[in-house]
């Protein structure tokens, strides 16, 4: 549902709901996630410009993006091939959610956050139980990371 340019996604919509919201929001989109757990079987690919993805907090009772059992992918990536060069225009802001890599429920998986991030901000994004790297940046970027907790 949209409200003044904000696309809201309830936890019951899961990862597919977030992917649909990213596509619907397009360039300049603002996506608001509710409190609860979003199970992901595929990565969230954010390949549009100036996207903001905001949760309801990274701590207990906040927003959790959880890699589903038996999934084998990264949780959040900058585009379909996270090792390819991304357009320089991409700017993203990610705030106030937790990424759960579900290390005990997967046998092989990607990184929690993987890709080429240019002019991106990760604020209060916590990563727990990542099977591979928590954050993997493929090329030099001017990403700003603060209030960040990484935990393996």
C-alpha cells in the first residue's frame, strides 16, 4: 500500500512483497517495512536509483530480514550480478533493520549484503548469523556506514 509516496510492506508479504515494492517504487522510492520477520528465499535486488528502505528498528521487536531455510543467496544486493559494474547513478539508503543470514538453516549461501554500492548509506543495519561475509563490497565506493553492528 502507498501513502504519500511511501510503499508500506507488512511482514506477511515476505520477501516477495519487498521485491514487488522495490519494483513499484522505482527511482526515488521510499519503502517502509513493519515490525516482524520477512522470510526471503531470493535476494532483494535494488537496482533503481535513490531508493530508501527503512525498517522499524534493528533490535528485538523491530524488522528482521531472514534468509529462509534451504535458501542459498545473498539477502540484499545491488543488482542481478553483484560483481558487475553498477551504474554510478545508484544511491541507496538502508536503515533500521536486522539481517539474519540463518547460518544454521542453510548449507551454502551468499553474503548478507553484496554488490557494488555507490553513494549508499547503511545506518543501524545489524547483521547476525551470516554464512559468508556480512558485508561484501565489490569495488571501491563512497558508501557511508555508521551505527552499524556486524555479528557472525
